[in-house]
C-alpha cells in the first residue's frame, strides 16, 4: 500500500527501478556500464474522463418495474466500464391518457438508499432495472436517465430521453421550435433568465439534440399534485402562465403577460402548439385560464365543481372546442379581408399638402373601392424624415399628421390628403402610409402599409418582432403593426422626435430604440413592479440578432437627438446611442463612460417653430444632430459578442 511506504523506501525503489548506483562497474566514476536487458513495456496512459455521453438503446415496461439498456462513453468515445450511479425519471399516463404518475429513483452502488439493479454487460453497455409501482407491460409513458457522478469520478451526463417506442406516450402538443423562436436556443442559455429558473433542465436524444417540452413534461406533468416542488406547477400552468403561489392558490406570471400586451392572442393556440393541435381537456389545463371554473359561484353555464378529468372528456371531446381554442380563424379572416398596396407618397402640386395614394383588393384579389369600405377604418398619414427619424408635428405630441379628406381616382386608387404636415422643403424625404382597423367579432385586426423600409435606415428587423408578437403587434386599439411591417410600423410615431409623456407619467424616451430596449431588457417592468417578460431580464446578455439584422454598427446610428420630457414645456434631449445603452447600463459609471464619448443626458431643447396641428398649435422641436464616438471602440464584432447568449 503506497500510503504505508516511507520516503526512504520510496527513494530506494526509484533508484532500483532506474538502475542507479554510486559508481561504474569497474569502480571508477564516469564510465559507461554494460548495456542492460530490454525493459518491460511502458504502462498505458491513464484514461481521463471529463464528461460522459449516454445513449438509450432500449427500454421496456414490466410488472412494477422499468428496464433500460444504455451505453456510456467518455468525451473521447472510450467506453465507461466502471459506472456506479444512474438516475431515472419515469412518468406514466393515467386512465385518461395524461401524464400523471412520476418517480425519481437512483441506483448508487454501495448507497443504502439505492434502489434497483445495474448490470454491466461489457463495452460500456449497462442494463438498469428500476421500480415503478404503477407500471404494467401495457403502460405508456416518458422519461430519461442520467448516468454518472458516482464514486468513479465520472461527471453526470446530460439527461437522455427514453427513445420513441410503442410504450412512448405522445402527449405533448407543444413544439420545441416554437419555444425556441421566442426564448432562443435552450442549450445556449447559460446564466440567462430567458428559460426561467433552470435553463439547464433539458434532455438530449441519442443524436445529442436538445429535447425541451418532452423533458419538461416528464416532471411538470399534466395533472397537478399537492406534495410540493415542481409537482405544483404542471406544464399547462407554466405554459399558460397561471402558476402556483406556494400557498395553494395561483398567481399570474410569465406567459400570462402575453395575453394582455400588444402581441399574443390567448385564443391562438398555434402560437405555441402544433398547427393542427388536438387537445385532451383536463381540469388543470382548463383552470389555468378559467380560474373560477370549479367555484360554486362560477359564471359557467354548467357548474363544474366536483368534475374530474374523465368528466371533461365526456363533453369536450375532439372537435368540440370552440373557436377560442383553435387558431384564431376569425382574426385570420379579418387580417386577410383586405390587402392594401401603397402607390405613392408625394407632395401636392402646390406643395401645401402631402398625398398618400393606395389601392386595395379583397381576399379574392379583386379591386376594392376604398371609399366604400364600411367594415374597416383605413386612414392615410405622412410626415418628413430628418436625421433618419420621422418628425412629429401632427395632431398632438406623439403622432404623425393624418388625413381628414381624400378622393377616389380614375384608376380605382384612393388618395389621402395630409393637410397638417410640415412645410415643404426642397430636400425633404417623405414617409407615409395607411393604417387602421378591420373589425371582427372578437376585436380589431390592423391595416398597416408604408414606405418606411425605403426611407428609414434601421439595424432592427420589424418582421422579427412577429416571432414572439404573433398577432402582428396589434397595439393602440388594433390598428397598427400587421403582418407586413411588424415593428417597422411603430417607428412612424415612436421616433426620436416623440416627446410625448409615457402612459403612467414616467419620463423616459418614446423613441423606438430606447423604448423597445427599455421594455424588453431594461428597467421598464422592474420600476413598475410588473412581472418580467418571459424572455428578458435586466442586464442579462441577450441575442442581438433576435431583433436586429446583424448590422449593429454604432457609426451608422441616426444622429437625431432623442426627445423626452413630461410635457411640452419641459422637453430635453439625450444623444441617440446613450439613450439606447442606458436602458440596461444604468449605473453612474456607465453613464459617465457614455458622456466621455460624447453622450449627453440633458441637452437643452427649445422650440424651433410653432406648428398648427389638427387640434391646436404645438411646439415643433428640431435640435441639431449629435454624433457620439462610441463606435471608435465598440466595433460590430465586439457589440455582437457582448450581447449574445
């Protein structure tokens, strides 16, 4: 035993092994001795395992047990022959076909709490047999294994899902790709709140590809339990955003915010679910929205107190769900009812007004007389672009000028006349379009068309907004956004020239860049005590290209001073780059750094003129542009590296 050998004996052993002596064979120092006999072959280099890779080869249900055959290799593809610990999660469907019964069991050689058996069959292949009392040979379920982290020193592998077999329960209707479209790649979300509390809780398939929803639903099943922890939050509760408050009640959080903002229609299930989804009704699933369904005082036509999951399927079978739980068919019809095409945005012959000309067709592609439309409210708007931003001298503090008259042309097009735009300038660039509402039973769908992409440079991509905002950013009464422009429709009013105060009276910029950064990544929700959006958190790294085109070149930022203030008499300016960066980088040192590079958070701004709007006179603010030196150090590559998952 090495630990019992003294230092002296170690030295002698080393000397003997190396053939050392004090003198040569003739007693004289320095002479070569006779050649020795050939040495024994050297020992093999030790195998070092820094990570492991597992694959499920087969699994079977028996009476009260589950057997899993799997292989384990280290990072170099060398079979692990001394595995001594494996964790198994197994979840079964109940009599109603919903995942309900879950066990978390671990085999650990030599541990008194270990259960099951582990048999090594050679070449890194093992047979694990674990108890699961409810299992029968006819059971259906899902699960995963996680070998490693035992006494042999091998780190635990990633969770590896049980492979698809006749026993595999196909119970989830949610698509991984639709989760990733908002949250980003699951496996890349280290130290980021985009995936909630445990973004590392995903599994792999045998091809080492991430499996998200099916691994989540292994623990967060479809039926609510009352024994604490994850069992109190089913997948439906997490997905719909009505989650356990830890005291037996529920609280709205996470995805619940998607029901009320300018984006997600809770009636469009295909936002997250498969497009051709077929639901299995359940008490837990339904009460995540219909929270009072089981109350005696519920407004439901049929009292549901005392109902079970079995009761649900008696009435709410396949095909019996109403429009609300399908794909928003009525809204889709409204969005497709008319297609507007912008023909031109130009000055009138006398230069006094701006004329926006458009055409419209119906769902069948037939021309429509815009003047005769009675189920929609299209209206033209226009302004000029200065320093890369839309000027807002219109009907009030935060809106472009809008049409109050128009005419049908001989070719069937319609021209909106914008009377309250800025005065003509020889070098002006005009921005204009049509927006409005299309009415349908449950609300309004937006009309939105403009020439914004032709006249305004932007590093963001408004269509990427629709990845998360699937309803087309139906803000401001459902009349702007649409599926053609997405967020690009918002810049007509959310401009650097927009000094209009925020809804709650807070003083922060309404310009598109700072406004969006503030809502999605900045202080907006935190300072209001609101639940954070599920994809964002203050000062966390995010993926710029989730919203941007990839061209994040600070030297190309439009130099228009960003206006803000609490009223028309207290308008001040912020330099454009600083206005964006400070939404996340809020410390005094960060602000000082911006100021040293030309940033300014309190630029004095005075009216350049008085403008006659639609409902009165308003000050017209037009500060000189300011260019900051941020791009000298913050290159596009550095920006991308610092702002990604």
